[in-house]
C-alpha cells in the first residue's frame, strides 16, 4: 500500500476522506478494487467522470478529478484530488506508485513518423547480441528478452507505461527501448520518465486529423526532447539531420544536450554510399575519422536510416562502433516491415507503410530492384487523417504498375468512401476490390515471373477493424494461404 498524500504531493486536495492507504491506481472503472485511486479523465471516445459512481461502489477511496462539476456525485468519505493537469498528474502519480522505475533503467525513446518500430527492434537486437538484457515497448508488443508481457499500442497510457517499466526492471532488464507516438507525447503518457536517450527518425504527413498542421505535429514531437532534458540533463539525442525537421531539432538542441547526428549531411555518423539489392543492403559510413563497410539482410533503402539511427544511438551511449559493425549482418527483419514471403518466381512483400512518405520509400526502393511489375494492394484506415488519402493514391500510381485498392481498417467509415478519396489523387482507374482477402488473392493470382506483389498498410497487425468489431486478419497468413491454393508458393 502507498500513502495517498505522498502519491499526490503537489496536487490540490479538495476533500479528505476516511482512508488514505492506496492499494492500486487505475483510470478504468472495471479494474477498480478496494482502496484504489481512480482517475476520472475525459478521453477521445469516453468520459471517465461517467464512471465515478461505479468506481466508488467497487471500493475506490480516492478520485482524481478533471471536471469540478462532478464534485456533488462523490461521497464525503472519498478523497478528491484536483490537479491543474490531470494527465500530467496521472503520469507523476503512476511513477511514484511504481517506485519511479525509469530511474533505475536506461530508457531509450524513439520518435518520428516512420521507422520507430524497426529502429527500436534493431537497438534491442544489438543490445541482446552485446549481452545486455533489454525490454521493448511498442506497436508489435511489450516484451523482455524472449518473455512477451502483452500485445500493445505504440505508446501505452501512463499507468500501463510505468507498470511495464517496473515489470521490466523486475525481469532483470537494464535497458528499455520504446516507441514514442505523437499522441502519447501530447497526452503526457511518458511524462515523469527518465530517458537515457531519445532518437528522432523523420517527420512526414500523418495524424493531421489530430494535430491539424505539420507545425503542431513537429512541436509535439519536440516536446519529448524538452521532457527528457527536464528529467535528465544528460539525455543523449540521436537525430537524422537529412530530415528538415531533424535539422531544426539539431539546431535547437545542439548547445543544450549531448547530440549525435546521422545521415548524408552529418558530421558524426556520415552516410557515404549505399546499395540495395533483394539480398539486403551494403552501406558505407564514416565515424570519428574512420570508414566502415556494413552489410545487412534488411531490405529497402529506408532501412539504411533505421540502421544508422540504431548505430548512432548505441555508439553515443558508449558501445564500441567496430563491434556494432561486426554485428550488423546478424540483424533480422521485423514482422510486417518489408517482410518477404517466399513465392514461386516472384516476390510477395508485406509492409506496414500507411503514410504517403512510407509508401513512396517502399515502392521507390522496389523500383531499383524490380525486373517485372509492381502489383500493389493497399487502402487507408478509417477515422484517421483523410488528407493523406489522395497523396497515397498519387504515390501508388507513380510507382506501381498495377494498383488494387481495398479495405484497411475502415472502422466507422464506408470502405467505398475511403477508396473514392484515395482515387482523387490518381489520374488512371485502379482495380477496386473492397474485400481485403479477395484483393490479396487477386494480386497473387495475376502475378507472373519476376513480379513483386506488395501488400501495404497493416504489416504486423493480426486484425481488421470494421465498424466497432475486430476480426482476425493477418496479411502474411492470407498471402501464404493463396500462394499455396494457387500453387505459387516457393
């Protein structure tokens, strides 16, 4: 149990109740037990204040309130805490409740539009090969070493975040590598966390339904760097200076923090040349006055920058660069990121690319190695940034020979409407097959010798969201199914 007053130190207390011993904390009334602290927070789809009575009935002895209008609903026996910023307070209280786990871990946060998942997994792989036990928190899941704790969101809420850090510490992790989404940063999910390093990959159009403008999107990402320095003035920053937003970050923080840059225009980890084949990447770099040749089994030009991000970060944290170069050929691809599925005489590639920039980078990489056609299957997520849809259509038409538009996760929108909006960026008429499984089947059916079938948008996801229902759906498994049924599997 924890003492309430120690947990909420610095927050105004509007009402003192009968008990101050806190057994647990939650923002979900379903999880409330006797002597719990309940956070009533307004979210995007629901309002926690609606569940205050339920939380009290289940045994909550304390409520963190965001809206004073609900004061009258709360009995006099209950403690009421009313902070200036509820989400920020939740993060601080969660950190205190779980004994400030980040202070005894080396947390590496990765932010940017594209490359977060791959970069985090590459850093994790390097650390593992170097004998360091590391945890990973991100889109594909939460795990320590080979122990999977749970499936996950890109950045979990602050209570789950701090609980995960504590669990990873208990499992013996020294490092935790985590993806930092813009939503997570904006909503203070990782506030009150001590970071050892923060990585910036790139910034391209996405989430403008939430941020409204690229400048707002950038400023949200930048907030993570300020938060990191607040908790740890010695935080290492690894920044891609070939990206214009990365260059802005570098100029803002170069005199405030310990910064390492990477890219063609970097003076730290400089990209000299690279070549991309279906077998992988050959990369030439210079670091501290020496030249190095690297080989990686990862495919796609964009993975050059993911590898450099991992190398720059770990080198700045003190790991031997020569050893990192030696380990690079042992890196393995991440599921759903340029994932090659064996086929007879042609290639099938499953990739998470779901933004105009990611789709362009994927397809332009394939243009360099293709011998036949590029057959592209993709859609766009419903209830998300609509402005990127025609841009994705424009990219698809430019780089693919055959475009099959289909459903992604339509959510509450009609798939036909999403497809129509994608087509606004196209001058020619694509093939339209709303059923995603049928679209994948058709792509494999028409594939000929030396073609490349690209299934884009969902990558590692094993579900499809239609309306308010979630169905099992795995692009890779569906592709393998029809490769076998059509007699085209390798």
